[in-house]
C-alpha cells in the first residue's frame, strides 16, 4: 500500500462529502445509513470497509452518484487510479448536482496530473472550475498543471486567482514562489514563501524553499536559519508520517495511536492538527472519554470555548452521565460564566456521584452566583453531610448563613467546626465575621486578630478587624 502524504486534507474535506449525498434526496434510511458509514470509514482511513459500504448502496441504488464518488475516493486513496477514474466517470454519468460534478472533475484532473497526462488534466480542471467558480483548490491545481507544462504566465494567473478567492491560500503562495524562483525573481519568491509560512508554519518545504531564495539572493545567515527550521519541521512531519502509516497498515484503527499522533502535533504547537487527531480518536471509539476531554482542552487552548463545550456534549450523548465528561463540562462552562450549563452538569454530577462533597460545594457556589440562595443552602448542607471532615464545607455553609442573616447560632457552630478541623486564616476570618453579625464583638475581635496573625498581609482581614473595632467603639 502506498501512503498518501497529501492525505492531511481529508479530515477537513469530509464534512463537505457528508453534505453532498443529502443533496440528491429521496434515499431510503438504509441507503443514507450506508452512505454515512462509507464516508465515516473514509474519514478513519478504513478504505476496504468503506468500499463495501458504497457497494451496498449501489446494489439497491445503481444510479447513486454519491456512492460512486465515495467508491472512487476509496480507490484513489489506495492508489488504484484506473479504478478511481472509471468510478468517477460512472458518477458523472448519473443525475448529479453541479457541486458534486465539479469536485469529481477536480479529482480526475488531479489524477491525470499525477499520471503526467497534462492535457487531460487541464481539461478536467477547467470543467471543475466551471462548476466550482469559488474554489481556490481548483485554481491551485490548474496552476500546478500549467507549471508542469512550463506555462508560467498562465500558472501565475491561476495562482493569483486562487489568492483572490482565498487570500491565505498557502498552496497558491507556494506555487507562485516556486515560479519566481525559476525566474530568478527572488524578492517576490521570498515574499511568497514568507506568506506560506505565516499561514502554514508546519510544512517543512516552505522553509526549504525560503532558504533557497535567501541563499540565491546572497542572504546566507537567513538561509542557514531557515534550513535549521526546515530540519525541525521535517523531523516533525516524518514522525507524523510514521503514525499515519501505522494507522493505515493496522487492521483496526486504535484510538490511542491517534492520541500519540495528536501529542506529536501538540509538541510543535499545531493545535488544529492535534484537534483533528483527537476527533479521529473519538470517531473510531465513541466511548473514548479521554479523547473528548483532550479535544476540548485543545479547543480551550485555541480560545474556542464553544467548540470545547460542543465536543464534551457530544461525548455525553455517547456516554450519558459520565463523571469525567460532566466535570470537565462544568469546569469549562464556569470559566466562560455559562452558569446555566454548569449548573446542569453539576446537578448530574451530584446525582451520579452523591458522595463527592466537592461537587455539592461547586453546585452551591453556582447557586450563589445565580442568586438561588435557598438551593445554595441545600447544596452546602449536602456538602457538610458527605464531607464531615471538610473544613471548607463547614466554612461555606457558615458563611452563607451569616451572609443571609439566617441561623446565626448554627453558623457559629459550623465556623468553629471548620477552625477545629483546620486552623487556617480564612476559616478564622469567617468565624470573626459570624461573631460580628451576631453581635459578639469580643469573640469577633479575637478571631479576627488570630486570622491576621496567620496572614498579616491580607488587607481584607485587616479591614474586617477595623470594622469590628469600630462597632466596639460605638457600643461604649
């Protein structure tokens, strides 16, 4: 089997593939299920199984263009190019949408280009562009074919059209840079390769090409620097290649191999590729809890909090009431102040894990933040009940009672219990506050001074002591 290094684009295109077969409409639920399964198997690089799924569709629906296209994709990724071409042409012969037809012509053009049939490639890609006028990929492919034909002026125009469609089109900038190198237009070449690196810093060839441009223009130190970066990224790409090859050769994809691949991406900061790998892991194994958590963490690093939440909720659909997923969802939504979702997560947590006093405490804090004080009291009471040895649980309930001016005698007991369990400044401060609210200023000042002795730099404790002292003065 020949492994495709350009296969990295597959994960990003699969969503489009899944869309196409819905366009025709009218399929039976069974046909739709087989199509979805086939495209999902392509996504996870299980090509033999994907081919079987598409053949099942064609047995009952022999004019289904989407199934022919999917089958052609399985052949292409396995480098069975003559079969791929034949199957793509069968797809075109069916009733087909312009969007799908355009993508098939593009695939045909890419195969003809790979086979060195440049005239046929040019014609196919031009047909693709007619159906896909907004596709920068089609323009880039046309530019590559013109470059191979040494029609540099036409290639430059194609690449420039691609950049107008998608300004950050990396392949277009790379193609332009290579032509400018051949034409010894070194300043333009440098600009193009720098643009390519800015939009895609994880492809080694960009650094190699930029190094060549610097060397040819006499900027030897810069050339050497870029060659070092080339070596680093090339080593990273080689490690990625090894994992991807292992995944293709394995009889059944292992989610942990995708995790290792994701970790390789994370080591160089390629977070989008890491997210793709973790997504593949949970696609292969929907019960892979750690995969959803890791995927959400990557999205948080990208400041994509909505997507982090979405991944966790998807995980919970496959694994209802799973503790780790609920806890992570709660933590993420608390950080974004989505208290409604966080409350729902912790309500489920205290149902599934009622002996965890920390979950009751967090739920109580969420109720406080949303001014649901009665519920907060109930949650803190539960925290004290299951966390009998927790100073924090006793302190929280005591503080809430005092803040609500309720059950002050019980609040004193709870605060004293907290101090007896752990003599910390924060618990002494709560005790001082409760004595102050109940009017026992003598004990309040003693507790406040004890708190300050343990934390002399805490201004809030000092302010409370001053407030208590003022109350003492007023009573004299």
